[in-house]
C-alpha cells in the first residue's frame, strides 16, 4: 500500500450516508498523482456523491478520506470540477471564451478596470492556451449556445483546467454526447492527464469509451465499492459479489465490455437529472 | 428617424433651435434627467434579466408597481413610494418561490403568474377606491413625463446609483451565476444570495422604469435594448455597453418625439426600441444566413 500523503486521493473504509441512508460504504481507494481513474456504477448508486465527498461538500459517515494531502475541501483551489449538467440554452449569447474566462476569475467581486493591464494580458493568454489545449480555438469565439454538445464539453473542460488544477473531477462529461464525440473527449482527457500531469477522476456511465485510457476504475454498488485495474474489477466474479446478484461480463470481439444483469433501468439518459 | 409632428408643434427641423426649445422648460429638463437615469439603470439590469431568462419575473414586478402606485396615491403618500415598496416586496416573494432546474421552472412561473394576477386585481381595487384618480390610470399604465419634480429626479438618481453600484460590485459573479449556476456554485459563488439580490435590483429598476414608460411598457427599456444588443454581439462587455447606449438613445428620442407631438411617450419609446430590436434581429439573421458555408469546420 502506498503512502497516503503522496496519493492525490486516498480513502480507507470511507462511507457516506445521506438522510440516514447509507449511499456507499467500505471504499478503499488510492489514486496516484497523474492517474486517470473512472468511477462506474448503476444509476443512483452515489457516483456524484463520491465526487462531492472528494470536494468536501458531503461529509463522510465513516472511514477516512484525504485529497491532495489534506482534508476534503482543504485544497479545493487545486481541483478543477465539472459538475453533471445539461447543455447550454441554445439562445445563450455569450462566447465560449467568456465561459472559459469565468472559470478563471468569475468568482471575483468588482469589475475589472478597462485598458490593457498586465493582469488582463496574462488572463487572456491563459484562456487562449487552455482553449488551444482542448482544440477548441476554431469555435471558441462563437456563442456557446450555438455550438454542439461535444464542443461545449471541450470548452467546459478548458474552464475546469484554466486555473492549472492538480486534480480534475469530471462528473459524466460524456453523458449526452454521441459515440464519436465520446471517444474524442475521452482521448482528449487522457492526453491532458498525461501531458499536463493532472490527476483525473471521471464519473462515467459506460466504461467502453474510456477503457483504453483509464489506469484504475472504482465500481460502486449497493454492497460497497471495489477499486482496482479494470481487468480485475469488471469481471463476472467481482461484480456478482458487489451486487449480490448474478452478473455476467461479456467481451465483444472489438474489446468492448458488456455488463449483463446489473440492476439498472434500461434508459440510457435516465440519471441525467439525478442530484443525490 | 422620422418624427411625425403635429401641426401645432413647433418642430422646425433645425437641430439647434429644436434642442434649445426642448430644454426651454424646467419640466422637460427634469424629464431628460429622469429619463437618462432610468435608461442607464434599465439597460444594465435588463441585460442581466434577458441573460437570466427572467423576463416573466420582470414583467410581474412591473405589474405589481401598478397597485403599489395606485394604493400610494389613494393613501396620498406619492406614487414613487408605492412603486418602490410594492416592487421590492414582490421581488422578495418571487425569490422565496421554489426554483432552480428545469423541473421547478413551470412551478415557479405559475407562482409568478399568481402574484401577477393578484397584483392587477389589487390595483384595480385601489383605482376604484380613489375615484378622482381615473385620469391618472393611463399615466400609471402607459407612462408620462410631465410634472417630474426635482425631488423625484433625486430619488430616481439615488435608487439608480445604488442599483448600479451593487451591479458593479457583484457583476462578474452574477454573470457567472447567470451563465452556469452549477459550476459557479462549485467555485464558491453564492448563487442563491445573488439570485435574491438580483431580483431586488430588478424590482427597484422596474419601479424606476415604470415611472417613465408606465407599468405595461417597462419592457421597452428592460428587454428590447438588451435583446437587440445580445443579438448583435456575444461579447459580454460590448453587448452590455451597447444595451445602455440603445436604451439612452430610444429614451431621448422618445422624449423629444413626445414633446413635439400630441401622442404619449410610452408609445414613442416602445416604438423606437422595437425598431432597433427589429433592425438588430434582421442584421443578426442576415449575418447568420451564410454562416454554415463559410464557418471553419469544427
């Protein structure tokens, strides 16, 4: 077992209860710096709650959790967070670069002085850099409501990255994207993870678009949580134990994994409005 | 811009003479002072209102001003206090309604609608209680620029300055919260407090605008300039500045036109704003038409 202080995220027997109901428990997790980890599980199992626990927005009911070497919430300035969300309103007349810029200084009070101050030049340069990093330069100056969902998602990832976080928390960033865009955004996140050395924790509904890139997965279920390499976690034996009901993991000829028997509603978008 | 002058008006089409005539009377100077304050406040707050999709709340606040003003007149304490008092209370009531996310939205608009209908009914009652007031109803609903006193201008100026000062301090977090409340909240922006503060600002501004354009025509200054500017540019700073500029121009033009014609100011301000809005949307449509062909491939 690695040393807890060196890990980006380290959990021992962590559990969360909301309104007296245990959401998940027994979570042991070690995410090293620069790793790409996926959080998986059926609807309503508390994937977003895990992200909120990492941010310190939801307290633990048992166990210990350290984030970036401190308590959850202590080093939030070093975390870039992209909540689960719907697309922007089509009529929203604000440019993509402005949305990215809000991630940099949108929480500051007061209005910036007009003129080309040094701070503004630095800010403009940082926004341009990060927009370039997510390959969004071509459409970043168009109104954000008018660009596609995949393009919006890239700009939101840029917004989460603009303050140079050490840890990136992405809650279902592939949700509501079509398959080619899911693959492209997953590849982009993986590239950022490696090139920038950012630790990435991504909540995902379907593991397949990110399977080629992830180092570890965390599978949440009603019985607890299992963390480890995808090949060890996403197996019939492990998932059957986690859910307490027979589950079969099938591998298609192209390498895609299909989990059969998981207690989950069939509709793909069923948990889009979930806010546990 | 063509101003259809009444035969009896003294419009000479000589800019210098006409401008001098316009400011010859103190009531007209006060009308321009009040109009300028109102136009700036309405432009700035209206820009955020359009961005936040709170036009329905804005309209309800405006209609609440009507019973406020009618009730205050009936009690003999001055319409302005009724406008400000009722609009502020209504803003707090709307803020107290359950809101956020798409599921709550219809519920919230139903609640706002309830407030709106009740306000109109109360206004009607107050008007009938105060019998001699019937001539004033037109002014309350459709605006008037006659007889604005120095004291009223001062009240408008103070309230407008307070609203703008709050906007200067809270503008950037408010923009963040308006564009993307979820992420703003995660970044530590007090989204709920800002939402309440904004509704209060909206209530105060609507109360100001009502005193010039009347309660039914507040959107002339609150929605049209902002909608026109946002159609023309998606840069926040530019479109906010453009909104205030459009708001000022249509207010000044409306005051001038109303002075030289027998028709009410509300009609002119609204028509000029509508013309600007129509021109802006047409420009945006023309600009967008060849878009997909020449835009770089994403």
